[in-house]
C-alpha cells in the first residue's frame, strides 16, 4: 500500500488572541435518538421543530468495486422525520409516489433549497429503472413541507405534496443550490451517468458543470417553471464538486455565497485550496487565501457579526488534504478523513483567514453530514445566523446529523464496506460565548504562495504549484536532511496567478526525505518531499 505523506510547513500554526475576533468556542453533545438510523449525503428541511431527511446513502464510504459501489441496498428510499425535542422518529417509504419522483428522492448528493414551507430538490445520483443503470436525474421537484410532514406522521398519501418538472440542465450532483435575493444559483457539481468505477473501465460518463447556472423559479402552488436561465462557465476555477458552498453577507453588506475548495483540480487529483465568491454581479477568486482544512462536503454553519462586519464560517470534520497534528500542519495527498473543526473568517476589509477551533469531531466523522439549524434562533433571509442577536452564555445553534463515520484516516484503498458507516447520532452544536479558549490561526492560509507539491510521495517526477500576486523572481531550493543543497533553480519568467514547475528526476538519485524551499521576496515556504 502506498505510504501516507507527512508534510510539515515551516511556518506551522500560530497562536493568536481572538478578543477582537471570535471569542467563542464550539461544544458538541451527542444525542442518541431511539430508532434513528444513519444516512449520509442527503437533503433536508426544517419545519415547526421537526427535520425532514430525504435521500442519501445508508452505508459509509462508497466502495471501489463496480458491482458493490452505490448498490441498491444502500439507497435511502424512505422519508425520515426527526423531532429532537421529543426524541421521536417517523419514516415513510417513497415507493407509493410516481416512479420519477420516488427514484429522485432515493438519490445521493441532491441539491436543495428551502423557501418557507417549500423545499426544492434538484438532480441527484441514483438508480433509474428506465435506464437500467445509475444516472444523474434531470428534475426539479417541489416538496410541500406541511403536507408531507402530516402525511408521514399520519401515514396518509404523499402524492399530493410533490410536483416535478424535467430540465436537462438540472442533471447535476455534488453541487449546491443557493439563493441570492430572488435568484437561484446551482453552483459547481457534475453530471455522472453510469456505474462508478475508479479503474476507468468505461462504465460511466462524467461531465463537470464547470460553472454555475442562474435561474428563477416561478411557482404558483400548482405549476412550476424555470425562467431567466444563465450559465456562467469557468473551466479552471469552477471545476468543483463535492464541496462546501456557504451563504454570505459580503463586506459591502450584500447577499452572496462562497464556494470553498472542492475536487479535483484540472491538472492534478488534489483538492482546490482557493475559494470563489459569487454574488449578483458575478464571481471573483479570493486573493491571498488558501483553505487547508475541510475540503469535502461537511456540515457548515454561517454566522454574521453585523457590529464588526465580519462573516464567520464553521466547518465540521469531513475529508481534507491537510490536518493538524500537535501544532504541525500535515499534508496527506491520499486526502484522508479528519476530525478538524475549523473557521474561515471574512474581515471587514474582505480578507479571509482560517482558524483551527479548539474542539474536534468525536471521530473521523463529518463527510456528507448536514447541519440542522435550531429553528428558534434569529437568522437572515438566506439562513445566516445573526451572531449579535444570540443571547445567553451557551446557545444551541442546531445539530450535526449523519455523514460518514470512518474507523481510520485512510480506508479507501482497503474498503470492503466494513471500515465506515453512516452516522446515526445527532450532535447538539452549542456556541459557548466569551470563552477564553484560544483558537489557532493557520498562517499558511494567508500566505500568498499557496504552495502544493504532487505527487508526494513520488518516484521522482515532482510538480510544484504556487501562486503569484505580482511578477517576481522565484527561487526553488531542494536540500537533503543533512542540509546538502541538491538543486536550486531561479525562475525569472513566472507569471501572475498560478504557476506550475517540475523538479527533474535526476536530482533524486537516492530515496528518502528532502526539504523543498520556495522563496518569493520575503515569503518563504518549506515543505517535506518523500522520494520512494
């Protein structure tokens, strides 16, 4: 089995005082509800103190074998209703619904957005009886929440409370459906048709959205239509799926969203470290910021501090290329499960920075989980929590539910279906206000170089990716562990933006560990490289 990379960044992690920033901590408390099963990668809605769970998978991390991965037994084909106040759970099968609706409601990685008493579902990947195969479904489905919840509790017909329309542009999975003012944004994702097969044996067709689709939904309660569609394409920066898109209040105090990280980069099978801000005027790649934690989709919480005009985004576990080990930032290009709870804060000037919270997830947990908001706390119309309106020393923000619970960091290559499960635990998320516990700034997140090395470990073919905000000479130096200079290159033709350079194989005649320095002006980053 391939070695796991341990890569240290010399800048490390910096302790900082947050008295003027986010002087609060997060506390998790497990709430085990009888008869509540596990599910991951699902859609959900909140209504009158209850939470409706739709679709997703009942198993853990998908397997690699085409005959086993995304099998029918793992589809969640029941609607699940949870009342955490009374510890009650209700379920109702979707099989009584028309086939196209029932099949979409059993998919994984649907996109969804709740507006009042209506939940809109888009796409999702699952099994189609018409295609006799797995497909990405080309539907928009409207769910009447009061009617569906009543039908589940009273065991009556579901059919009157679902409506569906067909649109091939909505055949998307692993994206996010967000709303900015009166316009919906279907951001990122992919169309994936056929049976998943990582061995690339031609069993599927995968097409990234490479952008976002803007549209408006016209819904009079009887019929639905989509109008004013506009597709925005950027095959380099918006080539993202299975990631986090979070509603925002911008530095100009307007509505927007940020697309954080995502997989995979166009020229390398590693996550994006940068992020993209989207609002009604367009999109912008955020300069001078890299997100090193929480790269795959996980539970997230947005909170806005209106007094200081700061936006705080919390991320709960999941999967990431980097994690913290005793104050050392560690890179693992196998992209493992992590326990990290992190925060990305947008300051009043628009700058972003990443912090590791003092609390961790209780295990390798969080990928494909969701945050179920406490419906009694104050929010803006786009669902962002009003931080300054929260009262009391400890506030229940909501619950983290579901997701993949893994027994170890890296299980993909040995996965036979027993190494991970879908979590059935509801975790209360408490915000403990004005707590003295110090969070940790990841200084690499605000380093302008955004250095990545791949593959790592390597057999000698090594590529460096780094970013420049202005044209400057770049010095790449490689040392062995004795301090001997192995090679050095001064690059005078590097361009503004992303740059990619290769270190020649002839420089690595001996297997072992090497230190790679990249210096640009006053910025210097050190990473450890393993040659096998």
